C-alpha cells in the first residue's frame, strides 16, 4: 500500500521551474514524460459530490497521479460514474471517468494515495481505516483537522508540519497517514498571515467572511433563502476559522505543534455568489510595519511549492491588487488557476493596525486543489511511492 518515507523537507525533485511574467499565472514545470508505472494510482472518496468532482477535474491529465478508483455512497456503488453523478462543473466530465464503476466505501483499494471529499462525520472512521491499511489519505474533511498528530497543511505556510506523520504513525500504530487541508474560509487569510507573521508578528485578527454558496455543497442553500439575501450564520464555521490558522502558523517542537498566540474573532456569512470566499481582515501587529513594507512583503512572498515547481502551485501564491475596488469574487477567484490568494484595499485601521480584503477560490485552493497540492508536496519530497 502507500508509504511515507524519510522526510527531507528541502530536497528538490528533478524539475525545472519556469515562472511566467503574468502574476495570475501558475508555476510550470518541464519534466520528461512519465510512464504509467511511474505515476501514483489514486482514489477519490465522495467522488459524486461537488468537491469530489473538483478532484476529478484537477486530476484529469495530472503528470504524477493517475485516477484509478472512485468511491461513493451505498446508493451510488455499482453504478457508472456518469449514471450516478449530477455533474455541476462548467467543464465537461472526463469521458473515461464517466465509464468507471463506483466502489462502496468499505472497498479494499489498490491505490497508495487516497483523496477524501467525504462529508464531515462520515469521513473520520473511513479515513482511519484506510490509514491503518497503509494508504496515504489527503483529506478535505474536518474530522481530523484538530487532531494533534495530524498535519493541517498549506504547503506555502507550514510544510515542516509533515514531520507530524512520524508522530502519528508511532502513536496510532499504522503504516499509512492522514494529512488534512484547512477549512476553505481559513485558507486565504492564513496564506497572507504567514509572511506577515514571520516579518512583523501578529497578535490580533478580526475577520468577516462573505462565503460563496458552493461552500455549502450541492444542492446546498435553498434558492428561496439564498437569492436577495445574506445569511449571517454558518454552523460550526467560526470556531474553525478562529482555531485553524493558529495551528498552521504554530511551530513544530518536540513532536507537537505549539499554536501561534494570535487572538482571532470571526464573523462568517453566506452570500449569493457561486464561487470564491471574500474576507475582510483587520490585523494587529506586535511591531507595526510601514504600509509599503507590508505590501512588499505580501507581493514578494514565495515558498517551497514555488521553489519545487509543483504542478498545481501558482507562480505567485499572493497577488496584490492595486485597484481600489479589487479583489472581486467573479473577476479574481480564478487567479493562478484558482490557487492564488488575491488581496487588495490595504490601508490603516483605526482599531487595529491595518485592514485589507482577500479572496480565495473555495472549491479549488480551499478544497480539492489544496489537498492535491499537499499530495504533490509529499510526492516531490520523496514521501510517496507506487507500492
């Protein structure tokens, strides 16, 4: 089954990184064609849902991963993917995927790597069973994010937290692993906080989200509630947004994560936008930087995924917009093929130090794309192999 091998977080794969001039571009890699036997066979759990569909879309033609198994609910198992799925994405369903049969969620999988798009409360036990059997599970579900021995990962933010895998395996006695990506609402802000916290120190954060309808899945929020309306409550969302950035910005010491000491207060709202979570932040610093230094720190941020040239990594993880009315959900959510975080309206704040607006694509960077990039980082570091 899957395996995690010696963790060397600065080891480069045999790749050439080419960064385009367009700030909305993505990191391109020049690699020789790979034989099928050299790619990792992967499965997608919860394949018929909206996040499962994103996984399938992003895996189509991937240079390192080959989609080999689709797993669904009891009512979908045994049917072809095309028969069981109401495809809701704008791009067509890949024809070969449509002909694949859906496996039940208790199936024995012959795939070292598994992507989980399962709903919360359903995911936990299934992911543990697979990790116990030796699979590497890259999960979008929330069930294990707060577990102290499970990495909560954004590759640009905390790649060193993959060292928790050794702790997880020793503690739980399994040969596989569970690695999670954060809540979609926490993803964009945490990307910005990483360089700012490193450079100036952050002690307070006030956050107000305007979250897209797709974050609720399909069919999601009833149209009668969503149209001409803003819903100022998303169950369970605010505690996640207040705790997850502190874990990701924390330091790995003595086999555990010491959370960053940042006080976060979040207000989460559902708005009638299809894709893209727009968030207003007010930030308090331990050392208030000049405005131009803050902007330059965000604009110049690059990290390990860009250094390694991972296939899904954007050339610029943070895109600073200078226009007074950007970022905007419809115009900026697809920056970096949906993997960049856009930021604008950076200005002084009368209550804290600075305030700004950020935007990230909730079902790409905040969901399937985030899990895919986690797996790419593990692959590039030599932590995955085909059997």
